[in-house]
């Protein structure tokens, strides 16, 4: 095809063959993802990974918001940080805010409205009704309860925010600035059918779930409403236009505020700015599957086979894309996902990136050991990823943990997709030792942990093993004993690796000394980017999420132990990052790519 069409520019084209009455989509791709100049030039960059909803501040409403994000960027940029890594910001279920996992969203195409900073909305300061609401004694009492809670109270936060947002939308609609109303109209036009369907879905779900909670799943709706294109859905949309309008408006406000936070990073001259996260799937009962059901495989859920870290395997309950349907639609669903999540971002982490090649899929009703892999066209998906990365000037990290196919990491590196390297997993298994810093590949993002793994404090003390044992996540007491013995062995091995680097000189060290050594060890690595967790800078003990649990443990709720105001003036967290900042320098001067 290149011989027939020389010089065709990167992008999406339609090839017509009138003589055959045929046409096809032709995607011309650069083959390699974009890299920031600092990364391309060999400069060691660093950042901080944070769970936005866990941020605490003196001004938020009990959950971290986009205003907190802007403040956190300012604090971190002042310390020389190049990038802020975030959890998935995907849209969740407003009718069921306690469904909190950002990795099981209603849709990955839009944003979680609970991250909106309500007082930052321009209409807030001039709205007598909004001011009256937030100054009421009942509001102030509930607000104080939400702020002081150690865990995010999603239900109460949603109740406070949604009531205030309804008031502000009424103000916006009736007497809002014409320029802002025009901007909202443009946003709706640009997002078109996608935004309309997502908003209609949320209104329908709230309508049916209020009648019967079991009807929250659209698969149980009356048949006429299961088809997004049906006349019944169109009639519902017209009859509930006001509710659909406010749902679309929430997305516009959220997008504006995320964009404003990204501008703060740009103004602070961060080398990268925001680094977003794309979940591997969506909730099967959400807007993404309702709006486009043919794009997903029915009757199976994505997960992971049993391994040494999760002997029972994992079922994430997420429907996988249908590989044949994706190809038939010229990958429109995948392209739309990338564009939505590269928006306002200088980097994108793709959760479980092996999904570009295959996904471990478990038949409904079976345990994870009964699953099998569903294959995808790796070259097509990587080519599209490279094209969108170049267009958005957004580098890509592939979370390649777990069972990685042979040759997969080499294929990702050839496409400039960074590998995701976790300290505890970077071992020479044959020689029972941890890999030295120099063994980390250049095209990698190095971390000490993630939301699914213990914090440095928790790992050192074995608290994650105790917690999993208490939750019954090990198949036997023998396995618990084996895990504890393995941890003792790993601790001895990692101390040996630290000693070789001259970072420790004793067999027994404190948790604090271990965390400092771990960060300096990663800072010395050849990885292009090192991203410690805010959890570890704050010396958090408990991890954010325990895989293979849902209601058994308060996942996605444990707030950080320090407010942003305290963080700005604290010494201890930044001492833990000092080795990284010393070895990796200050924030980059620009974001121009090579």
C-alpha cells in the first residue's frame, strides 16, 4: 500500500475503489509514540503519583478535587517535580457513589463529577442560593463530618456536591455569562452523540434504580430501553431534557477544571505535567457498554490467572473489547478512548497493557483458573496508540506486570512505550537477587509500589501479608507461612542490593531508613522516569486497594495522613524525596518533543 500511495501523511484515511464498489479505512501511523525532550535526551525525570480522591485540604468537601490538584501541582513543582501521576479520572455512577473503584467506571470517556471544585465555578460567588446553601448550619455540619472522616464518605460527599451543583446549573442556565453558555454549547457540539448518550444513560439509570435498585444494571431494564437508539430512549431524553442538560454541564465543568490544573503545570514549566491513567475496562452495567454493546464480548470478564502474589487468581468483572468488532469498526472505540484520556495530559499510563495483545477472560460463573486468553491485533493497536500519542504530544507507559508474553516488552520498547518497573518485582529470579539500578531499561517508569501493592512501610513490616491472611485470600495456612518466609528472604535480598550501592551498611534498619534507601536506589536507575507514591512520601502504612476484595476491605477510601497545607510546609515527606530530586534535578524547562 505504501508503494501505491507514497507520501500519505499520518492519520485516518478512507480508500475508495469505485471500480470494485469498495472502500476501506487506511490508518497511517508513525509506529513510535511521542517522547518529551528530557526523556529523549537522556535526562532523568521524576514525579509523584497520587490518588486524587484521597487528597485532604482545609477547603475541599471531603474528597480531593481539581482545585486540590492545582494546589498539589504548585507544591510539587516548587520542589522540582516534573510530572504528577493520577488515578483514572473516569466517570463513576452518581446514583451509587459508594461504587468507588476508579478501575471499574461507568465510562472511561468522561470524568468523575465528584472531582469538581464547587466554589471554583465562576457562578458560585455570585449565586445567592448557592451561598445560602453552603452557609446553612446543616451543610456546615455535614461538611465538617466529610472533611474530618479518615475515609472518603462518597455518599455524603455526593449529596453535598450534587445539591450545590444543581443550584449553580440553574443559575448558569438563567442568568449565566453568555460567553460561558456559548462555551458549553461548543463543548456539547464537539462531544456530540457520545456525550448525549452518556448523559441519557445516567438519567435512565437513576430513573430505574430509584424504582428498584436491581434495575441499576441496564441489562435488566425494560427491553425498549436497552437499545440506545430506540424510540423509547429518545422519548425519555426529551421528557427529561433538564436532567440530561445538567449531566452534560457537569462534564463541561469537570473538563474545564482539569484543563485549568494542566495549565498550572504548564505555567510552572513542568517537563511533562499531568500523567493520566486509562483503566483496562469499564463496569459491565455502565454507559460504555450500553452505548456500544457490540464492541464488547458478552458472558466473560477480564482478570488474571493464579500466580505467586495472588494464588487464587483475579476476576476484575470487566467486559473485554470484542476483537472482531473492533476491527470491523476500524477501531473507533479504541481511538475515542485514547483521545478522551490523553486530553489535558502529557503522559498516559495504560493499565494492564498486555491487553493490546491478549486479555485473560473468565467465563461467567467460573473461577479465574478456568479462564483463557482472547487475542487482539497487537500491531494495529500499537500503531493507533503511536499515532494518537504523536498527535496529542502525550508519552505512553504500559503497565506490564503479571504474566507478560514472550517478546512483548521488546515490542513495546520498539514503539517507545515505557515499561512499568516496580522495585519489588525487579529481581534476578535465577540468582535470587534484586537487579541493580543500572539494569533498569531506559524506556521505563520506575516505582516502589502502586495502588494495588503495599506501601514501603507496609511491605517492610509484612502488613500486607497479615491483611490478606485475615481476609482469607490465601488458600491455606501453609501458603501464609510460605508468603512470610518469602518476604523475609526478599528483605534480606533487597538489603544486599542496597549494600552493593553503598546505601546501607547494616543487616537491620528502620522503616524510615528503608524508604530513603529505596527511593535513592530507584533514583540511580537508568529508567527515564522515577515516580514515588505520595503514600510513601507521607509514610502511609496501609495500601489503597487490596486486589480480589470489594466489600471485605475499605478500598479506595483511606485518605492521606497530611493535608495539602501541611504538606506545603512539612520537611519529612520532602526528605524522603531528596535523593530523587538531587539525582534527577529540577523541573524541565519545556515540553517540546524531539
